[in-house]
C-alpha cells in the first residue's frame, strides 16, 4: 500500500465476510488513547457498557446511560483509523420495542460516528433486530450471559449447560435470521459455542466461550491487568499494568515526600544561558 492510499475503516459487511476465516480480534475501548492503542491490532473496538463498571465504579451495567455511551463512543471513534467501533445500547434504551430501539440506535450512531450497535438478547429481541437492520442499523447481537439481565439471571453464571443449550442455540439462530451481522457468545460452554459457530453463517465472537468461535473479545482493562482484585477464569492477563502503576505511584509519592522530585532537570532555570 502506498503512503497516499487512504485506510478504509472496517465496516459490518467486512466483519460478516470473515466467517470461518482468520479469527476476529476485538477489545473494548472507552477513551481516545486506548482506542489509538487498539486500532492497529484489532478488527473491532467495542465501546462496551462495561465502561460503567470499569471506569465509573458502578456495581453492574444496569446504571449505564445513553449520555455515557455517547461520550465514550465519541472519544473512541476519534482514536480509530482502521478498526470498527461498535457501541453497546445501554439497559433501558431498547427493550420497550423496535421504535424505541431505533431512536436510541440512530442517536448513538449519529452522535458518535460508530457504524454499528450491540444489544443483548436472543429470540425475544429478534423482532427489534429485524426492525433495526431493515432501517440501516447494523446490529451485533449478544447472547448467553447477558450482563444487563444480571438481576433476573441471579449472577454472572455460565449459560447453556444441560437443558439451557437448546435455548442458547435457538437464540443464536433467531438473531442471525433477524439480520445481525455477528453475535457475541458470553460464558457459553465451549462444546455448545463450537456447535453454534458451525451452524451459523455469521461470525461468533466469544468471551468465556472457548476457542472455536470466529473471534474473541475481552475487556481491555482485564487483559492488561489493570485490576488487582478481579480475575475471572476466562481472562488471560497479557500484562500486569495495575502492579506497574502501583509501583510507579508509590515511587512518586516517596520522592515527593523526600524532595527528590522534581530534580533540577524537571525545573525551569530563572535565566537562560546565552549560547557561545
Ligand atoms: O460491555 C462489554 O464490555 C461487553 C463485552 C464483555 C462483550 O459487552
């Protein structure tokens, strides 16, 4: 590619066309600097509603608002040149029905520039997904564990063992038939996610769903080890940035207290020395 060739951003049809190919790489992003780090390496930067727990200290994603998603969505889109932004529709912004969902999705897309949204739910959201996709809103579906329903599910459990497997398979087929361009499988047992991946013609993106999915997604703060106290089984830590940051902050605090920071090289002299 020549230096003048413009980089074309990834779009939903490109993601759909990747079914069965090189696995899709997806990470969450919530800020412009994080999006800039994710952009060269990932196909999708997901502005997940996990932002509520990760950056705002909320106990679940239930309290996340449209305003938060617009703010973080804009910031992420500003940091991307190649990867595609997908924005989560927050709890309460789409469940009433297709019209409410369209208004919310159109606002998220118009105010952030993201070309696609993600929403949680299978069979019961199929009508809404069909309504959105028929009207120019590309939808990534999210089934299995759907964190916005934590209060009815009773926790962040694996979904799809034993009798539940047929329901998760039906959800996957329903969102595909409704026009979703891809589907996230969260905390679905690996055998089932493999069968769903084999039966669907749209890509599956797994989180805690084993290696057979068409792609993988993780929350970026989890895989960078920014939390010290949160270690779900499905997260591999590729770095320990939380420990690195803790050590750096401790060093800074000690140096400020000892008056060894700032050193002369960090200060500005009163008089500029004339150059010889
Ligand atoms: O909100 C989020 O980060 C997500 C991913 C975990 C899939 O939905």
